[in-house]
C-alpha cells in the first residue's frame, strides 16, 4: 500500500544534513550548469542586499604570461609571492618580452585590487591584495586586477570581504577545479557581494590605511637592520665581478667540488665567499655555527597540527599564516617540527629568500621538508634571519643549488656555506630592530583582522540602516 507524501516529515529529515534540494530549472539557469553538491550547499549571503561581481566592476584585466627572469631585465612583474598580507610588495622578477605599451596597460594603479586566479593550492585561489599607490609594476597572468566602482564599494572593503569567511564561501562556490583550481574574472562576475553604506566603507578604508602605515614602518625597521648587517660585513662599497667566464683547472674544479655546471664557477660567487671569509670577527661553516634540525617527525593521525608551507612565508621573514589540520590530513612533506626562535630556510632555487623566524605562537608547528630548520648559540635568531636573506648568503645559497627537475641546495652544500660570526653588539642592535619590525607587523595584521571581523558582523547582523538603499 502506497503511503501519501508527507512534505513536513521530508523537510524535517533534511534538517541538520549537509544537503540542499534544488530544482533542475535552477541548475539550468547557471552558465556552467553546476551539478556538484558543494556548489549548492555553500553558505549564501541572504541577510542583506547584494550585487553580482559584474555590477561592481569598473575595469578588469589579466596579467602577462610571458617568461620572467631574475636578472632584472625588462619590467618588474608582481606575482603571488609578493602579496604582503593584504597589500603588495616589491617584485623579485622581471619581463623583457612585453612591449612598452603592454607594460603601461598592466601598470598597477592606486585602488586596484589584485586577485589570484589559479593555483595548485585551492586556499590560495581568490587571495586578494590592495594597491594603495601608483606603481611601476605589471603583474603575472595567474593574477587579474579589478577596479571596483567606488560609488558602490571601495577597494579596501572589497578586499576585506574577499578575505572574510563569506567572501571565501563565494570564491569556493564559483571556483572550478581540475588539475588546478581556477577562479577567473568570469567567475568573479558571478559571486554575490554585499553592499554597505558609505560610512561603513570609510571605516574599513581607515583601518586598511592605518594597517598599511604600520606595515611600512615595519619594513623600514627591517631594512635598517639589513643595512646595519651589510655595513658590518663590508658590503656597502662592494661590487662583485659579474664576468660570465672563469678558467679553472680540473683539480680546482670537478676534482675538488664534483661540480661540472658552469654556473657554479662564476667569479661573483668567489667574490661573495671571500667577502664573508675576511670578516674581522671570523666565520664558520653553517653546519658548525648552527644546528641543522633535519630529523623527520611523524605526525599522529588524530592530533591537530599547525603546518607551515612555502606560500606562508612573508617577504620580511615573517610567517603570514598556516594550515591547521589533523595529522592524517597533512601532506607527506609535513615532516619537520619547528620551535620558537628557529629560522626556516627554503631549499628550492627561486624561493631561497623565503626564510622566516618562527614566533612563539608557532612553537611545535610542522613545516615542509622543503625547508631547512636551523638555530644557533653563536648568532641570535634575528641576526641569523637577516644574514640568510642578505645578498652574499643568497648568492652562495644559489651557487650551491643543483638538480634537473627540481633545483635545490643539498644538505652538504648548505652545511658548508660560510657564515660570518657577527659582533655581539651588532647582533643586539639587529635583534632590537627586527623585534620592533615584527611588533608593527603584528599591529598591522590585527587591524586587518578587525576589518575582516567587522565585515562578517555586518553580514551576520546588519541593521537595515547600514544597507545601501536601491
């Protein structure tokens, strides 16, 4: 005997489930005919007036896909690596293959918002950064820039929204995933963006401007520490020999180093090594001056860990964030345990400057095996950080890299890098400057978190007077 359909009972059964009932006609209204469940169960913004991304854009543009170089040839090209918190930093790579006209069209201007379009890590897709002043930088093709209609939403508020959990929901909902996750300008145009009144926009903008000011002071303190170190080791008036030819006997080349690659024997590397070794206070191989913590750690399946990877390293030696997950969900490369005041150093050529000082809130965190973890009783952690990121050490690290598919520096080469034993008084000054830099950077991050929390609170419990009418 067939029982009649009980609609109320059916709805009760659905309550509490991560499920959603959707009419096929609604699916057909989507441009891409989205059928995956995650698209329909993502949390939507329903508490206030919203507009589609296409309605708040004044301008949108992809970056350049031309080959980049590290020799500073051509025009500076900003990448995701140079996103500094919610702002942009100075590019490390250049492009000599784009025309002057193309460069001019790609130059970042005040009020632009840069968004990561595609990445192998889904958490990085949709990450945004605010441009607060006119620059001389273009940007890479896996980013796109937009200029919002400021009469609807200003750039600061847009970045704050994209960074909050509701913005993240919209990005995840409309992203497309195959080998890599993609959030294109076309998908940005489909997301729902809440509309706030001018007063609220101004408050968020004020927080972003103050955060950027603190960040600028933090960078200034770091540069002061860097200059103090470079002057101490004699780099102030130093110019390496950039000749691309060097003649060596077999005994002084392969016979002693085991290396046949011509890059290894460039004279500039010899000049940097001599500079370090003639430091008045002496030097030691890194493996002698420092402890290299290279033992692997096996995370327990049900224990939650903080995991630091390459994308979490800021340009000034700070850790910008981490992934929190149980051991069973961590990648196989999450095998190095770090402690407060350790310094982590990327092993990969092209990312050797991705070094960071581990703060107390990351004590006992895990990092990727793509890092070396070091500390020293002879050099304080702040000075060690600045040393590793300095011009002489970065060049010596690059010289030590080898490999084909993935070029990296081996443990042996890393251990043999000469480290100057910086005078104790200079070390104390550097430590003071770096600590001041980190305090200001933390204040900047707190302001950005406050802006994000404000946006979330407005979305969750917005008074009707806060919603832009019309």
